[in-house]
């Protein structure tokens, strides 16, 4: 399941350079890039690491979702959809990992 968040992290990075999704050189663009990079890293680590990495993905998903309402986001739909999917997949992964991990 972590591969879904990995792909969404890559999408956030790529979408920051697509005209119409983010304004160039804005806070929204940097939010896309930074959160995308962090999401890629934590999604990769969640495949082999402890349950806590999955919870970090949930927090990242919530951050992406909340970012849609900050005013810096030029495309709320992108933030809302990606944020919801990342949070759900992270939560699903966290709850399905054994407690001993």
C-alpha cells in the first residue's frame, strides 16, 4: 500500500511544475515540492520500517488536505484528493501492520 503514497508524492512534485495547478514560485509550489519529497521518503520507509512511518504518512495526508484551505493553494481539488487518499492509505497501512513492528 505504501507504493500508492509513493506515487502520490511523485505526483505532488511533478504537479508543482504544471501550469494551472500551482502558481510558479509561490508558497503553494514549494508546499507541493517539499511535501511530495517527504511523502516519497516516508512511503519508501513505511514499506520496511515500523508502524510509526505509516502514521507519519497519515499526518502528511492531513497536512495536504488542510493546505487546500490556506489560500496558498491555487488548485484545491488537487490538494483535497491527494490529501484524502494519502491519509486513508497511511491509516489503512498503520492499522494493518502488526503491533510488534
